[in-house]
């Protein structure tokens, strides 16, 4: 379906300009989740969209070199691992599963620690969603490993 | 507070992430991690069962937030019982060689191990959670994983899986609506908390509809007749290992949810007296038992026959729920355990036969009994257990179900159970006759057949021995594990 | 909170849903579905659930639509029902 | 009547299961395999015999293994009734093992490992039935027996054998589910399934549930003891090899059914309740009809084994009729007939097997003059025939005597007449064979001689036993003692 | 009457949507149409939850220091969380189902349920 | 099939109408859902987690485990798509 580079130079340049901004916005959305609408899911989706856009205008071959499909799966798994570890690490320090108050971060405690815990988890979610959506997309357009 | 309940689940989840990650580069490592993860989980589940037997219910507040604000994990007798069945069957499934268990191993097995682990962890999550919505999430996890795994059986399996997905989504949607009604009536999602608040609202149409929606949704998942339409295709086209775990534990988990709703969230009296839910389930299940058995007799393909047999066997669980007295429910719950062992054993045997000879139709099996004595002995044990011959475990679930039906004075159920024993005997002895007595056909597949490698035979034998052992120790299971579960039910 | 907004949005939703199901051109149906999702997102926002609205707009209307369209390109566009 | 803890009942059951393992392992070496069979048989008989003295003194060995269902244990107890059955079955296994070896090598049969293994399982199950201390244990072993017999029935793997196997399964599994339901009902009604002389059902039980329970028991045990109209599997199952027919269809399987009746009538329902509800009369009538009809049918059979099968059908009903009369003498007669019929009938089957191995001849009409070629075999046959017909010096006479006496005790002369008529019919269908064998000439059998000793000796031994039991009943007082004690316990309402 | 209508109409319309979705899943033969129906069905359930979370006079559940922390000031946030989960689950299901559709089309060259059945029974 | 699905829909319609008849009114502040558990989140989220967005606080902390499950769902979907659509060796690149 998406074989080669999209031929129109306008679209190419607009997309290549747009992508960093989308990614920046995505990261903002992830980090801003504490204060307003946003968070891991939305940010992850936006990140994925940026990569999808790249796939679309660069064509599969080039885009796969820039962002290999394996990396998507790896990122997804890493995101899940971050989330899982955020759950399991507090248990090693005497808390419940996902009890951020027991995260072993020196210098912060109580609500601050929970704040950070939420941030970590949101990052994990973002990575996982990002990786997984790119993975789904790659598989749909017939990607190879 | 005890972390054992989450420790059953956490290794599975972490192992699935890790297995996916390392599987991108080295498939062997993924396999090793899978086995380690599930072994750890098995250890935790065993420890959990022992702790529960000694100390009673174990609770774990996830995130440290007490219910009803946070999510609670509850490991009581029922969930510990289910958890150990699930993990044990999962363990056997995982150590069964993929070459025999799947028709073709994906070129890179990366997603497969992860999905198998997610399937098992989803089932565990449903079983140990004490939160209504959390249950939904894990329900979807295991459903999604099973949809995907069924497709390993080829193109037909994909179609079957798609239909299962559509129906499964309806089931999930109904469940979600049901808990929505409960939530908006009570304001809580915690099961124990809802159980406190619901009695005041029992006459409310909303709560009635919630109960009905949840039971219908779970009835679809449980493949309760006439909602079973997805099951025969899905289970017969799925590769044997996957069919084994689906038939053995995946659908029974839906039965668990109904039991949980009946015992914990709503009071049993509500399901029995105020709403005629249990008797409806019972009658539907009775019809399903007969229907499934008859359809199984009509099948030529071995796995398809097993799939229809699952429709019948799962209805035994439904019948146990329908009886709603202690002995009947014990029979139903015990049948979950027994059926898990019997059906997974049979599906693994189907896989072994197909791997070794390429045969899948019953009529072609003539003469295999001599060629694969060990496998066929295991098959005989499992078949006898399905028929309900003592001292195999299958006898005892029927025994309790009959006791329950007699106690309830429900002679139709008694007749159904007894009739279905005979019908089951028809379709299993037909195969036994073929295997051992019929003149072997000259098919090259049969004449050249040999006993498969120990890797295939050992898991099957473990299950077959398990069938016998469970039969002998069933009193222990019933008195120690299941009596506390059904103690809530009204007797007589 | 003006109830008429909710009401008309819901009416639009029903129209969009029926359209999505009745169109014989699948691309049109998918477009109707995307519109439906978008209006659902609007309704969510109107009901005070901005987070959900955001997710519905990105996931429901965005990604789902994209996936549907890819699937459409790889299969058939017309249908008998 | 005391019980004491002993491992022996368990050993008696397990020894043949152990033999199964040992039989299966040396798959390709017949001698090793068969020596295991013999050793297990001898060991089993020794164990059972060693329990006899204490049982005679009223000390019952008992072992409770573990709870198999809450409140019900898997328990074995050797009481007077059980040891009668156990003793005869285990003794005859020894002889049948020797005979089997001769038979399977003489024919020769295929799949001998499966054959011997199933045989051993059957005997385990039979011992379990004999020594079961409660109904659930009995049911467990009963079903095992049903299933383990199936491979023996279909052993020949011909179309007829498979059809017979199907019929066997249909009948026996139906009986099995009826038994399961009866078990559940019993448990529900009386909260216990332990055997107790005089019955465990509460006296206040409703009549309809009593009748239902009885009908269920009648279906389940009636199938196995081939009471008409549930008998048709037994003649069909004669498709099995002859030693199987001999042991299983004269001793183990069908006698398990009869033994089940003894347990049900005496130890579960209780004679009192049965009599009161009229079900006893019903059972007696049914069995009386079976006796006569089966004898008549037997007369018309040309196939020797079929003729013997119908004879078995008839004689099983003797025993059940005896049990259903509720008179001590009839009970004693019935219980003695378990042993006596086993001895004589197994002799007849052995003879049929010997004839088959030697001449491949199955039909009575072809047996003219065979007596001159196989004199020992046919002498034993004659002896056993006389015994079955109830001619005095042979053991069959004794049990029949008591049975008739029992009918007269309770004033049921019609049943006395039944026994006498059936005796005549017996003589008719069996002695006609003897006549053909000895007094009709034929040159067909000139070249045949006697069978090999491993077959000949067992059949001579069983014939001699029949004769000894008949000639010197005083030398075997324990049988009478045991039967009399069971009768007095059950009917007198005494202890266990 | 109008009061009652205002109090109830959202539920009614959501039920209508639910039924439309269910019709799409069960009554339509084209697999993609079934999926569209599935999306409508799920969204109707989500709407039901969000509708239940509304509160007269409640605002967006982001704590505003000026508004204070009184619970009555904000709409109920819990259903929002549940529905976030629900939407993601719905996307996951749709994605997987679309993947199935691609495979089915490759194998049978049609998306019509009946035609596929016919092909399969061959 | 047609009449069956029609029947199912009619039954569901009846059930839903029956059920909704007793639900709390639209936007009722006194509804149980609005008064029982959720106020605690609103009142405590800033104190407990320093997160003004209550939805995020619930999503990632109070009910973080649900979110783990939800992320696992989408992860599973990714794996499922990979499993279903993964090309076997030697297969054509595209349709």
C-alpha cells in the first residue's frame, strides 16, 4: 500500500516540518496530564500519529530505516515493563502493588512521591501505546520484521 | 493484607512483557522466560491456596488504597481454587511442545508466548479481583488473547474467531452495562461493598436488569445453550493447545463470574428466590447438556466432537449453579476442576495424534491403540472420566450433582445427568472401539504411527494421572476448599 | 448545561449511526462512523468529561478511522447491505 | 461380631492390580507375564484364605482408607457374606489362570497382554465388591468391573464381538447410572451408605420412594445378574473367549450382580421393608419366571456356550429367588448356590473351552461321540451337569435342598415347584449333551485326544470340588456356617 | 412532563443507539458493517456511563483552587476513568477485528458472512 | 437469523427501558454514584497526589491497576495483530 516516497514536495516538507511539533505536543500532553486533559494514552496516540505520518510520506522502505517495526514492539514492551516495574518495585520495599509511596526515590516522599509515580506510569503508558499503535499500523500495511 | 494474590499474577504479566522483548531477538529465551514466569505463578498459587486454607480470605489493596476507593484483590477459597486450576493447566499447556500443539508455529513466535501468558494472567485477574470493573478489564484481556490465539488454526479459525469476537464483545458490553447499573445504583464498584449496599435496592428494576445483563453476558462467554453458537467452530478450528486451555479453563471462568455474582455481589437468595435466575440457568443448562451430547455424537471430526462435548460439559457447571444448593454447586465447581483436566488431556491427545499421524477424523483412528499405547491409555482414562466411571474424577462431580438434584427434588435434572452419561458413553466408546478393537486400516498414517516423543506424552500422562488422583482425593478438595465456598447457600 | 445541546447532539448521533450502518459505500460508512465518534467526543466534552473527550477524539475518531480506512483499501469498498 | 484393623482386605484387592503393572511391563515375554498372573492369583487366594479363620470366629478384618466423599469412606470389610464370594472367586481365579494359559496358547489368541491385564483388573474389582464395606465402595468397584470386562468381551475383535461389546455396554452402563441414582437416593434418605445387616433405610420411609429405590436397584443389579428381561447381554457376551465366559460370566461379573442383590436385600433395604412393600414378592415372581423361561430357551440352543449362558441366567435367578424369599433356609441355599453354581458352571465352561480348543466345535449337534475321544473332559462335564440339575451326590443338590426347604418354610409351594421343574429342564438340556457325547457314534472325532494338562487339570479339579462339596458337606462346615450366620444376621436383625 | 422528559431522554436515546449497534452486529452480513455496529454499541455504553457521571452545576473534574474542593463542584470523575479504559479496550478490539478481516478477505476474497460460510463449508 | 436478531433487540430494548426506569435522574447531584465514593477522590486528590486533574489521579493512582490492565489490553491487541498478520517467509510483499 505504501511503497515509496510520496511524490509531492509540498506534502513532504510540510510533513517533515509538522512531525517534530506533533511529537513535542505529544510529550507535552503526556507531561501535562496532571493538570489538565491529557496523559499517557493521548500522548502515546499522538506520538504514534507522528510516526504514522512519517511512514505515509516517506514510504515504507525509508521510514522503516528511520523507525524499524521491531523498535515499535520493543518500545511497547519496554513501556509495559516500566508500568509493571512501577508496580512490583514498591512491593520489594514493603508496599502494595503499584503503591507509589514506597518507590525508592530518595529525597521525595508522600504526595510528591505519588506525583512522580503517576508521571512514571504515564510515561510507561505513553511508550506502550505509542509502540503498540505503530505495531498495529505496521502490521496492517503489511510490514515485515 | 497479603501480597500472595498479586504475586500469582505479577510474574505472568512481567514475563509476558519480558518474553515479548527478548523474543524479538532470541525465541528460546522467550520460551524460557515463559516457563519461569508460569512456574513462579504456580508456586504463588499453591502457596496462596495453602495460606487460604489456613488463614481464610487474603486481601491485597492495590496501590495501598483501601476499598472502596482502590482496587482490592481477594483470594478466598473459591478464587484460590480457580487460580490453581488455571495456572496448573496453563503450565501444562506451556510445556507441551508447540510443534505438536499448534498446526504451524509462527515463524517468529514473538507474540505467541506473550499472548499465552496474557491469556493466563487475564484469567487469573478475573478470578482474584474483588472489583467489578477490574474484572471487566481482565475479562477483555483474556478474551482478546484468546481471539488472537484461536487464529493460529488457519483461515477458518480466523472466521470462527471473528464471530467469537463479535459475540464476546456483546457479552463484554452486557457485563459493562450491568456493572454500570450497579454502580449508578449504589455508587461503588467494590464487590464486598456492593454486597452491603445492594440488598436495600433488590426491588429496583435497575438492579434486576443488572443481574440479568451480567448473567446473560457471562452466559455467552460460558457458551451456555443456546448462546453457545460461537464455541464449536472456535474450539474445533483452534490449534489443540489453544483449544485445550480455552475449553479447560477459559470458558469456565465465566461460570466462576456467575458464581461470584451469586455468592458475593448479590446474595444467593436474590438469585434463587427473588429472581428466577438460577432455575433459568439450570433449565437452560439441562437442555444444553442433552443438545451438546447429541451433537457430539453426530460429529466425525475428533476435535469438533470434543468441542460439542465441551458445550455439554460446561452445562454441568451451569446445572450446578442452577441447583443452587450446596451439594449441587459443589458438583458444578468440582466439575470445573475435573473438566479442566479431562478436556485439556483430550485436546492434547488430539494434538499428539495429529502431530504424529496427521489424522483428525474419528473413523481414521482404527488401530491406533496398539501403536500409541501410552497416549491411548491416557485417552481411555480421560474418556472414562468424561463418562463418569469411578474412581476417575468425572464420577464425583456427577455424584454431587445428582445428590444436589435429589436434594432439590428435581428429577428432570437427575434424568438429564444420567442420560448424558450414557450419551457421553456412546461417543467415547465409539472411539475406544475404533482404537482398540476395530481392524486397523491400511492407511500409511496408521501403520507407520508410533508413540510420540516423551515431550508430548509426559504432559498428557500427567493430566491422566491427575484425573485419577483427583478422583481419589476429591473428598479432601470438597471438604477443605469447596465447603466454605458454598456455606452461604441455603440448604435443603 | 443546556439540555437542548445534549439533545440535538444525540439526535445527530442517532442519524450518524443509522447512516453508518445503512450506507452501501463502506468508505462513506466509515466516514459516518468517524463523524459519529467525533460527535460523541463533543458530547463527552459537553458533559464535563474532557479527558474522555480527548481520548475519544484521538483514539475513537482518529486511530479507529485510520485503521478502518486501511482495512478498506486492502479489501472491498462496496457492500450489499 | 467385632471388627479389627487389617491390611489384608486391601492387599487382596491390590495384589492383582500390582499384577496388572507387572503383566504389562514384560510385554513380549509370555512366560514372565503368565507367571505373574499365576503368582498374583495364588497370592490373592492365600490372603483371602488367611482371613477365613478370623471371620469364622466373628472377627471381621476391616480397613478404612480415606474419605472418598464427605462422610463416606473408601472402606473394605470382610464379613461372612463377603468372604463366601471372595473365597470362591479367588479360588477359581487360580484355576482359571491355568486354564487361560492353556487356552490362549491352544487357540492361540492375540493381544494376550491386554487379556491377562483385564482379567487381573476384573478380579481386583470382584474382590473390592466382595469386601466393600459400604455401597459407594461397592459402586466404585462395580463400575470398574463393568469397564474392565469390556475389553474381554470384545477380545476377539470380530464383528459379532464388537456388537456384543456394544450391547454389553448399553445394558451395563444403564445399570450403572441406575445404581448411581439409587446410591444418591439411599444417601439422601438414610444419610449413610454403610452396610448393616437388616438394612439401613429408616422404617418410616415412604412407600413410593421405597419402590423407586428398589426398582433402581433391581435395574442395576438385575442387569448384571441377568434377570429377565435384562439378560440379553449375557448370551451375546459369549462371543468372548471361553475362559472369560467361564470366570466372568459364571463367577465374577454375574455373581457380582447376585452378590449386589444380597447386599441390597440384606444390608441396605432390609428384608422387613421389602416384604412389607410387596417388592419381595415381585422380585420372587420375576426370578421364578426367569428360571423357567431361561431353562426353556436353553433347551433350544444349539451353540454349547449359548446353552450354558441361558443356564447361567436361570441359575442366577435361583440365588436371587432364594434371597427374595426371606426365609433362613432359602438364604442359606441361595448363598451356598453362589459357590456351588460357580464350581459346576465353571467346570462346564472349562469343558466347552477344552472342546473348542481341541476340535473347534461349538455346536451341540456336532458333538456326537466326543465323549469317547475326550473321556476325562466329558466325565467332568457329566458330573457338573448332574450337579446343576440337583442330583444328590453333587453339590448342587445341597443348595437346591435348602432352597426348596426355604420355599416350604414360607409356604410358597409354587416356588418349590419352580425349582423342581427347572431341575428337570436342567437335566434335559445338559444331559442331552452327555447322551450325545457318549452314546451317539460318530467318526468325526477319531483323531482328537484330551487337551493339554494345563487345561485338563483345572477342569478336573473343579469337577472334583463339586463332587467333594456334595459328598462330604461336613468336611466344609465353614461354608454352611457362614451362610447360616449371614441368614440369621439379616433375617434376625442381629449385628453386622 | 417536560421535566420527566429532560430527566430521562438521554437514557432513551442511548438505548436507541445501543439497539442500533446491536442490530449492526447481529443483523448486518458485511463484516466491516458488523464492526461499525460494534463501535456504535460500545460507544453507546460509554455514553451511558458519562451521562451517569454528570452533575447539575458540576464542572470539569480538574481541581481549580478558586472553585475549592467541594465534591459538588465537579462532575463525578470515576466513570470517566472507567470509560477511558473502555475506549481503549474498544480500540483494541476494533484493531484486532480489522486484522481478522484482512486475513479473511485474503483467504475468501469476500467480506459477506453468508458467502464466507459457503466457502468454509466447501 | 433475521427474526432472531430482531427478537434479541426487542428483548434488549424492553430490558433496558425497564432498567432505566429506576436510574437516577439526569445530572442528579444526589445520585448514589455522585455521593458515595467519588467525592473522596475529588476532595483528596490534591492532598494525596498533588495532582489537580482528578481523572489522572484516579487513572494512575487510585485505580492504577485498572490502567495497567487497560494498557495490557492494548498491548495484547498489538501482539494479536502481529500474530494474525505476520507474514510468513517467502510470502508476497503486498497484495
